[in-house]
C-alpha cells in the first residue's frame, strides 16, 4: 500500500507542477537553494533519528492511542502541503475549504444531525472541546459545566481557561452517573464521553438525555476517541444504545486523527443548532472579500488552519465510507474483535487477568504469579512486565492506575494495601492486531 500511495503522490505532484508552471516560468530565489548532497545528508540523519521512535506502525505496539495515518491519507496531505492552503478563509484555499465543508457534511450526517448544523475541523480534539465548552459558556454564562470523574482531563482544564465553574459527577458501580449529587439549576451543559481514553468506557447517554431534557440542560458529547465506533451501532459487537442517540446532543466532538486514519492536526466540532454561530461573529479588515459565502474562519475560534488536513480527510472518506459493512465499519469491527479476543484469551490464562470486559477496543489487565496477593504486588509486577517488553522490543504496552477500592470491587480476592493499583493497558487501534493478539499475549506470558 505504501508503494501505491507513493505512485499516486508522484502522479499528483506532477500534475500540480504542470498547473503551477501554467502561470509562467520563474526562478526560485538563490537564498532558498539547498544542494543535493546537503539534502541527502540531512535526510539520512533524519531517518536515523526517526528510527528511535517506537514501532507505532506495527501490531506489536499496543500501548498508547497512536495510529499511523493511512498511506493514501499522508499522500493526500503531502500533495496539499506542496501548496500549503489555509482554511481560515476561502481566499487561503478555495478547494480545500470546499473539501472541508464536504467532510463536515458527511460527519454531520453520520452522527445524525442531517442538513441543519454548524461545524468545522480543528487542530485537535482539545481545541474542538474548547470550542464546545466555549459555546456552553456563551449559551449559559452564569452556569456550571458538568462532566464525570472518568472524563478526559481536558474538560476541567478548559473550564479553567474559560473561567467557568465545573463539577465532577461520581460514577456508580453500574457505570451510571450519580445525578442525585448534581443540582440541575446550576448546570448549563453536561458532558458525556462515548469512549473514555482510559479504558474505552461508554458513558450512559440514554440516562443523561432524560435528566438533561427534564431540567433544560445542554448535552455535549466527547467522542474524540470513540466517535467512529458509531459505524457499529447496529451490529452485535457493541452495545449500540448510546451510539444511536448521538443526534440528541447539542454538540459533538470527534478526533479523526485517532480512529479516522488521519495525521495529527485534525479534530472536529459539530453543533446541532447553527444559531450558535452568532457567538463567533467578528469582522476582519482584510480576510473575507473574495466570496459572500460563509468563511470557515467566521465559525471558528482558530485563525490559520492547515487546509491539508481537510484534503487528507476528504481523500480518506472517498476510499473508506462511514458504513458498517465496508470502509470504516469493517476497520472498527476488527479493532473491537481484537479486544474481545484478547479478553477471552486472558480469561483462560494463568498469568494474565482481565480487569473487566472491554466496551470498545481498549483492554485493561494485570499480571500475576501464584504468590500474588495484594495491589502493591500487582503494581510492581505490572511495571516490570511493561519495562521488560520495552527493553527487549518484544511488545509495547501502557500502564494505567485505578483506585484500589474500585479494583477490589471487581477482584475481591486481592488485598488493597495501596490507594491505587497499576495495571497494564492495551489499545488495539490497528485491524491487523486481530490476528496478532494471540502472539502478543504469548510474549507477555513468557516475560511473566
């Protein structure tokens, strides 16, 4: 596939060069000249330095949420970057701006918003969530923003940036929100995470919708990590309850640079009510003259944004539609199946114990010996396994801390002699890991 992408990129760049030359011949200024020998020497050193990365591209890497972009994606991005369009205004990149509008239309339709919405790409999920919480503040300036104790730390951090009071909602043993602890009169927006970045937990949107509608509270969905799992909402692989209700939310964030096969620098925020655009209203003395159409910069907190990100996502969606049985659905299904297969294999392992059944494609688990009896011993052994795999380059995992009281509720046979327990965590973001997970577990067991 890399070879295919390179060939496509070469063809595309050649066509673009012909377009560039159609405006007339010119000489590149001498100050920009780099000799062939210098370029070769720099890129030789660069390739050596980049080899010091962990093998994010390979199924042996099951650590953090790092998913390399598809070769077609990076080829499209590189092609667009030879022009370097800016999607802040139509003047900065008319074609890439149109492509952004097209992909936003696809995403809005995918999440159930239909034709009446407002949205755009962002530089990241963090910025996308910042915009959503900013709209939450502007919509209810004197009210708090609520989110669960399992939500991403960005929500608490961005509330600090926005000078908005916030409240953390406790999670009950069954995974539901303890809404009895929340005074609805003081809350303007509640955040629901569909796919937590810790263990991929899907929060109870169905419960929150009833409460929010009763009390007139806005709902924001943080689906930065999990959003593309909506392709499986009608399958038997996941519980589709929350995924089928996403269109009921007032705003949604998704990160195409996670499961969307995109390079970093591609987030997305969507609003169900296009009238929130009034909060973005501003005027520029030089930016918006070439078109009377709405410029993306007029509905965005960011100014300059890479048009290449929109081009890459557009090309990806042409190749991989947002459907259950083809495109992204087929990819997400294998990621989910990899986690379920890992869980099943660990249930029958004498050295690895699954922390709990995964809801998406993130699996938490811990190593044991016959003598393992306490949370402190589990933490120590987890760290040793993690470090040994990295040192030998035989596997790459991540570590995850959970409260010992919560751990003991699920695994009562172990003594809680520490406040937290460190377990192992694997994120199965590559469909190839479905075939590799058995080998991965075998390697981990050998280390134990």
